[in-house]
C-alpha cells in the first residue's frame, strides 16, 4: 500500500507506448494474463507464520568493491514502503508534508496480512533480496531506509533521496491492502503533474518504460497475473496523488506486489521462496530498462 495513499486516486489514460512495451514483454511471459495459481511458488506449501521466514541478509555495501557486471556505473535506489517503527510513531508520521500539488501525511503504517505479517516487513525483505541481485550485476544500490531509524522517512524525503543520488531508476516496493478476491500485482506510474515543487514532465516517459518492463518480468518470474481490480488487467496504473512520484526528478515507479488481505495472495507474500521470485522479477525488469 503506497504510504501516501489516502484519497481515491485519479485515474488517467495509459500511454500507448506503455501498453506496447508491456505487451512486448508479456509475449514471452508464461504467467502474463494467466491466473495467479499458474506457476506460483509456495502456493501449495503450508503458510508460514510471520516469524517463520528470515529476510535475506543485507549486503555489505560500501565495505567491499562491487563486482563488475552489466550494471556497473548505474545507480538504483530501492524504497522499501513504510517502516516497521511507524506504528509506534503515529504523531510523527501523521505530520503533513508538501507533495508539490498539495499536502499529505509524512507516512503511514502500511497494511498487514490477516496473521499480522506487516507490509513493512515484507517490503524490507524483498528490498534486501533485490539489492543483492542488483549488486551482483554491478549496480550501486541505495535503500531509502533499512529500519535503521525510528520512523519514516517521510514521503518527500524518500523522493529527495532518489533525486540527490541522481539514480538511474527508483523502485518503491509495496503490497496492497484491498478486499478479499482482489488479486495480483500492479505497477504505479507517475502522471504528468506540475505545481509547487512537483514537475514530472521529464520523467513520465522513462518511468512508463521502467514500469512496463518491471510488469512484464514480474509476471513471468512470479507467475502472478496483473491486478484484477486496478489497471484494467494491464498491471499498470497512473496516478497524480502520490508524493513519492510527484516530487521525483528521476525515473521512478511503485510496485504493489500483491494484496495482503486476500488469503491466496497472502500465502504467496508470506512465502520466502515467492519473495525471492518477486525480487528476481523486479531485478530483471530494472536491468532490462537500464540496459535499454
């Protein structure tokens, strides 16, 4: 669930170039357009409790030289949605911040599965796995946070971190909290907005390309289908009300990996094997975008 997701989003027409890019990737995606049951890792396994899985260990970034690879010289910022400590700092995260076109809460607690497995834990786990995969290809990777602060960062700071890093791509990792029966993933793209400190005119096209590549690879690698409740079964949605996108000056997307409140999706999101596939799908999409 996007941390600055409060009012119902304004929907926008999807750029034709995005649809074409997604279709091109999905031609070879075994899971694209199929039901989430097809090829889902962990779906037939017993569902683990919140403490039954372990996050991939953070890599020693900055302590060892990165390997040379196809992404050498590229910078990727990973933005793990929410912070596990947010729930203990409701006053701080409810503080309003400027998102360029208005004001919103600094952050939110995020959603959780019915067994209590928090979105904030899910996003950190997938982000650690994604970082390891990208660094193995030579990319320089930065996380907006690593649960190393009491709460936040706020949505405006998250955008600023990517901007100041001059990132070649920024991906914000999330999971949705929708109704039972709503299943699948979707990638949120920035709309063209201009107002206050927001001006996405220079990143709309590149972000759309990044998002379409991620959507195609995510479907193929995880076996999950695009969302059946957002995006018209394309796996893509464009929004103008998210500060993390509005304030970005570099290519950026949000990825809702599934719906934590649906039991079938939750069984996947709580399985370490599926989270590894999710990270791989994200990494492949990012790498495909960066390699052109």
